[in-house]
């Protein structure tokens, strides 16, 4: 009987506190496929690549209002959020945070690779 109680307690604890995931699944539930971004145009492909970087580098750690970023499937959404300034890579809040200028993002992790910065830069500088 004691063995059964011990196993039951362990199973309850596991079910309540550990799902075994190493990522925040709620953050990516709404980001399926291309996220309704039209990738048939160069502008759409740049937006898709940029949002993929953001999804992979930012959203997995953040919950709450950051999940609204998953709904941004147009350039105007990002501009309206105040995170991106059309044509101004260095002036965009999103970039200043990623470059560890004051906010140290990603937190406790190295800066994102230069190739990913380039995708973000190309996107922001070429927003129509």
C-alpha cells in the first residue's frame, strides 16, 4: 500500500508541475505555417523570415502581451506596435532590445547570429 501511495503522489506531482516540454507551447499555438503571411512576394518573404526569427528567438521565452506578436502578419501591425520604425533598423525598439542595448535580450543568452540580424535589417529597411 505504501508503494502505491508513493507512486500516486509522484504521478500527481508530475501531472501538475511537469509537462515535459522545453518550450512554451502556448506561444506557438497560433503561429502555424506562414502565419497567414503571403510569401509569394519579396516583401512577404522578408516579413515571414523576420517573424520566424522573432518567433524562434523571442516568443518561446515570453508569455502575456508578447503572444500578440504572433498575430502580426502585416508590416503595419509591427509599425503600429511601436516596435518597428519603417526604414529605420537602428531606431526600431525591437532591434535595440535584441542588440542588448538596455534590455539584455535575449536574457541570459548570447546575441542572435549576424545572419538573423541581417534578415531583420532587410525586412525593416525594405518595408514598403
